[in-house]
C-alpha cells in the first residue's frame, strides 16, 4: 500500500467541497477493508523477529540470564543483553531536549520497573524469538518495590508538563481563605491509566549502510528522526520514518522508548531487517502511562457564592529515575475567577515505568478533581452547580488578566443546559427515579484545554491538469487529520478537496510538526494553507505577466483563486483556469512552500483555550450500586470547525474517555511485586458500545482572530475534561454518595442507608 492510494475516493464527492463540510475520512475505506498498512504489517525480505524479555520484578538486579539455552533454541539468531549490547552514540540516561525521556536499553543489569526490557531475543520466526525469551529464565536480586503513596519517596519538581513551573500563585491564598465565609476542602485520587491504543508499539527497522528506514507509528516525525539519529550517531536526514497509519497514539507514540531503540540496534548489528511489536502486556511499563495522583482542593467562597480562594495541590507519581508527572493542579489556573489561586505540585517516586503524556495530560486528572470540588462548593453554598460556575465565570484569564483569544463558554453552558434539559434539576440528591426504580442523577462539569501550536512546514504543487499535491509530514492517528488538512489546503488553492492529493506520514516530507496537544490541525493546517497561497501567488505571477492571458496586468494581488481558476478582482468575468495558465507557460507544475508558526507577540498577549460544558445523566441501581451513564451532552467552542463530522467524533471520543476515567479505567498494581494485575484488555476496562447509549456534542460557533490565521483550535482532548467531573457529580446527585477516588466503583455506592 502506498500513500498515493489515500487520495480522495468517490465517497467524498457527494458532500461538497470546502472547509466546513462534513467529509468522510479519506482513509476510511482503506481501514475498514484492511488495506491500510500499519507498521507491523511490513515484511521486508530477510526480516528477523525481535522479542523483548522483560523483568517480572519492579526493583532490583538481574543476576543471571540463561543466554545459552535461548541461543540453543532452533531459529534464535542472537540474544542482546547488557553484556553484549553494542554501544549507542547517546547516553540513554541523559534526556534529549525538548521532550526527551530516559530510556532503558540494556545499559546495565538494574531493574527499575516491571516489564522493563532485560534482554532482546532475535530469531527467524516470532515463535522462536518468543520461546528464546522464555528460556532466558532470569534470576534476580529483589528489592522491595515501592508501589503506593505510603512507600514512595516525595521530591520537589523543577518543572511540570512541558517546562511549566511546579508552583503558580496568583494573589494571597491564605488571605483568600481567611476572607471566605465557607471553605470546602477534600482529597481526590486518580489512578494509573495506560494508553491501550489498538495498535501496540511496533517497529520494522532496515539499515542500508548508515541510513535506516523505520516503519513505526509516530506522532512526531522530525523530532524522532533527530533523536534516533543522536542515538545511532548518524545525521538526521539518514533516518526515514514511515508512519502512514496509526492505530491510536494518545501521546505514547510521540516519545522514544527502549524496545524500539533496541530493535533498531539489533537490525544494525545483524545487518538484516528486524521487526519488533510489543504485546499488550509489555505496553504496561516502557511506553508511558498516565500517572497516579493524590490531589487536595481548598475552595473558599463568600456569601454570594463567589470564589475567594482556589488552592489545588497535586502529589503525582513518577518513576525512580525520571521526572514526568501529570501537571494536574494547573487545571485550576485558566478557568474560574478567584482573587487568589495557588496550584502546586510535588513528585512521588515509585518503582514504575516513567509516566508520559496521555490524552489531556494534567487537564484530565486535574479537572476531574476540580469539577467535583466545584460541585461540592456549589452545594455548600446552596447553589445550582451551573449557577455557581456562572457566578465564577472568568472574563479574562484568572491571575494574569490577559484577554482570551476567544471564549464562548457562556454559550456552551447555555446550549448544553438547554439540550440536556438541566433546568428544574432538584438541588437535593436522591430525588429522581426512572420507571424501573433506578436512582437518576444529573451532574455537570466545565471543559478546558490549552491551544499549543507547533512550527510546521508544507509544500503545495499545482499540476498541469489543474489538480494539486500537498505535502506535510504529519500523523493521522485516526482523528481524520488527512481529511481536514486536505480541506484546508483545498480552500487555499481554490480547489475542491477531491482535486487535492495529500501526502503525509513520512519524514522525508516537509516537517508537519507534532500530532499532539490537540494542535495538529492548526499547526500542519496553517503550513498547508500558507503553502497553498504561495503556489497561487506564483501561478498568478505567471498569468499576470503574460500578455496572452485575460489576467495580464492585474498584478498577483489583483486575482482570486476559485474553482480551479484565477479571476480578476476588478472584472470577475475575466478568468483563466490553472491548467490553461500552466499549459501556455509550458510548465508542468508550480510549487509553493511555506513555514508556519504562531506569532509570539500575539500568543503572549492572549490566553488561548478551547472550552466546553458537559452534562451527564446517570442511573444507579439502588440495590446493586451499578452505575450507567444514560446520557451525555457536551457543548464545545473551539474556534473554526473545518469538518463538523470529524470534530463531533473527536468530542465523542473525548467524552467516552471521560466516562472511562470516571467509571472504568484503572491499572491495579500488586502491592508485593509491583506487577500490574490487569495488564490486558480483558481486565483493564474501557467502555464498549453498550456502555455509551446516548452522546450528543454541540458545536458552538466561535470566531477566534488570534489563535492562528485559520481560527482553528484543538478538539481532541478537551472532551475528556469536564466529563469526568460531570459523571461523578451525577453519581452524587443520584445517590447522595460523594466519591472522590476514581474510578467510581460499585462498592463505593453500597452504603448502608438504614
Ligand atoms: Mo497527546 S497526550 O497530546 O498525543
């Protein structure tokens, strides 16, 4: 399968043309017919299979490996251990900027977490490699694993998230609390969660001298090329990453990990292509996860229900050897007006793999706690939760006073509440029942997510037949990036999306930036938009300088691109098609290029966020404590909507993830061994269709003239935030039981009410 086949198909034609149209995914047919090639589907000639042997202990040392037994197994070609692992050009214990993590690549015999690679077995077949790994029969010196709050070591953090300060204070928190007529204070716990993308991390590595081709799912192509180049001591341009399709990424495929580096190293050592695909269980360790948090919120309010203080503390787990944590407390910074806000983080070292970015890192865990705390504060004030949030609406960014680049959160509250039917909600819990006698509860939460913008580049080629090829090295993780990006390019080129072929997902193309932070459409989209405009300007130069053209003398700003033709502004009747212009000039094509980044002065002057409001209805069996989310309504404002079908689907994905966070997801560690006891999709629960009976996502119009010239904000992660709290608050409203530890379990609700 080549990338070319991701051209528009007949399905798209029925929908119309421009940005704003709900086109179906370009890659949809390829995916549902099984013709989309994922990394592990590649089988170059002479390929070997690599399997990692992983530690079964969380902390200690490997004292022996039966390498002889593994090597004696038929088909086994080589066994890599710390004893024979070839050198790397970069020290894996030194972090590479800007988003580097320390990785475990057999640098020594230390074990720092369960499922850490302790050897790599390479064989002619997957079966032989798997059996070889089993025959290694590792022996250990075992230290006691630190797996929880009591056993971990607390430490001060230098930074949280991507370089944010660990402590941010606006105003005097103690003065704010002292001024309050009421203070609500509570502790909240969020669990470890794992990405569990449908497609496990995989790589097929093939060397040619000092050049390497890597088929791998990857959210950050240029950055990864540079990092792999550093590990292998070769120039970045010698690394080619092909990542046409990803079966989900969620942040875990933006960062290098040990197993993939080892497979690439093995391919170089053995001079043959090597494939490695992690098993589901092996993903619980070396490829990141959402870290455990213990949070405390103190909310001070006055007699009118206005905040006087908002204090959010987060103790966040990380590994024993790296620093990434969920920057959970920062969720309290951008949302509610309060004269005093304090967000602070502390780290907790455990014997686990290092956490990493996972779908709304920080915002998801932090807003879960914040939105429940806000509900508790509203109830303490005797106020409706929506009324309470409106009373604390921030017109400008709390603390800094900067204007928002745009903010349509009021409209989200109003439209969401209307569609849900929020008015008339009883303040007291346990007041509503359905026809089957189930307790019914309604809850809400505010959604917020920041709008990062990654520098990106693109190329747009107008071809002799009047169609275009546009190129940027982005990644479509399943969100529909290819489709939306082609719509943006088509608009700039004055073409129908069907006439625009998009190449993406390969690192040799212009750098498309990072597919992360819900910023890919804006980042790569702006580069494509600018490249399209550049191509049109070059075409206009040719036409307006040609005495034989009806556009002669118009000057290139005197023409507009529409429906594959350039039109004179001063006389719309005078126009010429792209194909005619190129033919007369004897040109096969005209190429436009562009780089795009956010204007730092505009970014500095504004606070940039996507917003939303989520309303949840739950039904709880009063005898069994079983919770069902019967309805979820979200209303979101995220600037200009390029493709409403795909955007709604992103919001649905976020809201379902929120449901998962509230009621299902949790990785449970065995206290004795540190092993995750539910490291598979049978026992690690995520929602299935039957868990999601009714979802509604309302797209609130919003015009943002500052966030970027396209006016596009992120839609991927905002849907998780707000939803977790909305569901937990609905559970309280149904049952009167306040649960502050996620996920909410049946046993939390089985309280004696006699
Ligand atoms: Mo994401 S956690 O921005 O891929």
